[in-house]
C-alpha cells in the first residue's frame, strides 16, 4: 500500500486547458476550451454524446493533437509531447487489459516501460492490486475476470506509475448498474485517499454529481458551466444546464417584474434581472408536492394548480406521479413513496416556491411543449 | 432460459455421430488416397511384382548424393525462400495492417483489395509481368534464387492478409495500443510487447501458409529459370520417378510436421499464474463484483 503514495501537495494548478480547439474536418469538436484542475481535485466532464468531452480528455492524454491552444501540466506546456511522455494514467471505456498478460503483469507494464527493477515492480503491482481489492487475482488473465474486476485492474495499472493526472474515460459505462455504483464509490475512495488529480468523463449525470468535486458541463465543444454539483443543480447558468442536469418540468409562463408566473402561480426567479416576456419555466419534480383536492388546508391559494393523476410510478425509494393540469399540460411530481394517489384522482399540485430558471421564448405557444414531458 | 433453448436447438441441429463420421471419412479419403497411392507406388518391385522398401533404402544408402544432390540444394533454396518470404510479408504486411487499422481505418478496404488482388492473377500472367522487373533487378542485385522471395511475397499476400485480418478483427488493437502508450510505451514497444503477442495466432497462420505456398511453388520458379524444390523434383522425376515420389512424400511429411509445430505454438497454454508470495490473500469478498 505504501507504494501508492500521495503526490506532494502543490498549490499551483495541475492541469490547464488554455483556449484549446480541435477540428475533425469541418466539425469543431472543441472550441475555446478552458478548464483548470487543482491538485487532488476530481473534475467530471459531463455532456451529451458528441459534446466533445472525450475529445478533451484524449487531447490531454496526447492521443489527439490540439489544433489551437495549449495544454499545461504543472505549468509546463505539454501540447507537443507524445502520449508516452506525458506521465498520465488512463482508464478506458472498453476493457483495455492486455489479454496475453496476467492482471499482475498488466499492472507491472507501466513500471516495465520505466525500467523499474523486477522485484520492485512485482511489489508495487501487488500493492496497487491490493488497493483495488484484487491482490488475490495477481495471476489471473483478463478473460478470467469479470468486467468490474477488469476495470479495477485497469485502475490499478493506471495508478501504479504514480501519474501526475488520472484520466477516466467513461470507465463504468460497460458495467451493470450495481457494479457501476460499487466501482464509482471505490474510485472516489481511492482518488481521495491518494489525492490524485483526476479528470472523469461521463455522460451519466448521477455518476458525475456523485463523485466529482466540480462538474464541467459541455455542449458543442464548449464548457457551458463549471461548478460544484450543488451549484449546477440548484443554480443552472443556462436553460441547457437546467434541462440537462437533473429532471425538470418545462412549463409555459411569463416573466413580469422579476417573477415568473405559471398559470397564475408566481415563482421567484433564479435570475431576477430577466427581461419581461413569455418564457419556458423549469421546475424540479421535488419542488412540487401533491395534495388530495378537498382535504382541509390542502394548499395555499395562488401556490397550487388543480389536476388529475394520470400515472404513478414506484421507483423504490420514491414515487413519481404525472398529473394532467386543468390549464393544460402535464407535470411530474416526485414524492414520498408512502403517499399513494390513484389514477383519475383529483389533486392539487403545490409549488414549493424555490427560485426557478427560465428560458425566453418568442411567444407562449412556443413555450408549450408539443407533448408535455419531463426532461432529463 | 433463452440460453437453454438455444443450446437445445443447437444440439437438435448438430449433425449426428454417423453423419460426422461420414463427412470426416469422405474428407479424409480425398487427402489419403493420393498419399497412399504415392506410398504404394514407391514400394512396388517393378515387373517382378510385390512390394519392398528397396527404393527407399537405395535412396538413403547413397546419402542423397550424386544425381540427387541438386535436390538437397533445391530444398535449401526453398527453405531459404520460405524464410525470406515470411520475413518480407510479415515485416511489411503486419505493420501496414496495424497502421491502417489504428490510424487510417478508411484505407482498410483499399488495403484489402490490394492484398487480395494477386489471388486473381494466374501465375503465368504474374511471371509475364515480373520478367522485365526481374531483368532490371538482376542488374542491381544479381539473379540469385533469393530474388524469387519478392515474387513469392506477392503470391502469398492474399493468404497471409486473410489469416492476420481474421485475428485483427477479434482484438481491439486501437484501445490496447492507446493503453500501452499512456503507460509510457513507445510505438516499438507497443508493437513488440502488446500487438504482436495478441496477433500471434494470425501471424503464425500467415507464416505457415506462406511457407506451404513457397514449398509447393513451381510455376514462377520454372518460368524465371530458378531452382527450387519443386523444379528439382520435376528434373529428378524425368530420370527416376520413384525417387521423385519418395522425395515428394518426405516434403509433405516435413510440411505436416511444420503445421503441427506452428499449431502447437499458436495454441500454447499461457504460463501458470504467479503470485508474489509476500502477499497475504484478501478475504473472498475483496474481489467485489465477480459476475
């Protein structure tokens, strides 16, 4: 264990993307890409497919060249360095263990390339495998390991050389749900234990929000917003972030005098300086509650809308219920699993009054989704 | 359940034991009859009738000297050509295929067409095309038999390409090479330590096919007036057909042994796992997610 040491604490930025651009023919995969990683920080790059997150990681690793801008590691420009000399550990999306080598030999590979003596190699490889809980699997080959175990070995292999930066390219996407959560937590534990600066690419927002110190949401080759998971969720900088991170109901409304109005319900705005006019309002399902219509003190006037339950889904620890509003449109409410509402039941949807992000639209008709939906 | 159904269906569609034996027997006969006929031919006692090993004994008693000495020289030529052809094909083809696979995937189709093309060209046509090239080559590099390796390199290209390609398709060489590079390996190390070991079966199969083709090649050597095993056997057969057939049988046997050896190399079991003894095994739950 002692061989996987914590890198010396440094105050300066470990990784800096400075105005990086990458083109594939006429397609701009990255443009004006700026991002910094501080020592010991885990930053997740989150975004839809084709947003450029994997390209950014590959440019950092040197697997792709950048057409413009610079990549700095500990202040040194490494843009022109080949991958083999960038001193990074990387775990790939697909299983990347060398099939002709055992788990231990796979972990030793990076040390062999650095001409570490055989005895020390074996000792460090064993320690790295112990770190990921696979020290008893030293002699097993890739085909004798499960997917999760293979990715653990790949993680040990990436860490054993004590790299300056750890790069994780959707390492959990090929695993089943339960193993994914296990390994996700394990990665975070190990990363925190070693204090290694890490860039984690994922399209799974749950994964990003769960493990990252900061999340950078990408769109069309640019970073749309960087912030802590809480900042992204509660204070999305753009409608895209509000739409992409977490679940949101899109409701037609209007901004008047610094407040959003949805079918007569007035809600505070995240950005009170937003110009008046028709908007699309994003309301989180957990910012809504359901009350059976007609019960005493069912909901304060002006903060609720009447509707009929369309469908209710049991999700284990919570329940999601779709309600057809009297004014038209549908909202999804997330509530306690013990609160049951029958299909066809008249209910009141109560707004918690949390500040909401909005997106300006041309007119109210445009704000209405063609098919009411819950966006994720 | 699905797997169970599939396996039941698979068993139901599998040929029966008798069918398999018939197929195996039929294919075996196709190969065995000519060989048995050759053996029978070499054991004949001519007009006297009956069989003995006299011709085999006579051939080896003289130690393949005298009139058969050129056969040994030709055998040496053919083995040398086989080695040369294998080296040319593997040194050129394997890196090219890997380069195209990893860096220029759009060129895969073009490379395939180029590599497969020689199979559609008859040897005689190839020789007509190669003759002027060889006459120029002779001015710079002489007209040694080794120059045939260039022509053989072309003739074995389709077979070697197919063998390596089949292996290449089953290995994610791009990810493996990228993983090796992030671990500090240069391109030479990536090739030698990661890619070649994982393509061993395809490379060995390609090499074997190249050897088999070269050992059995006659037309190009004959038309370009070079001596190899097959042309030497034809010369011998004009004087002594029995000895020519014996030598052909021995060549077949040698090729068979080569096939076995390469087959053994290709399926060699991996080394037994070694675990550093200084470590204490963890609890069974430490592996976590065995699935």
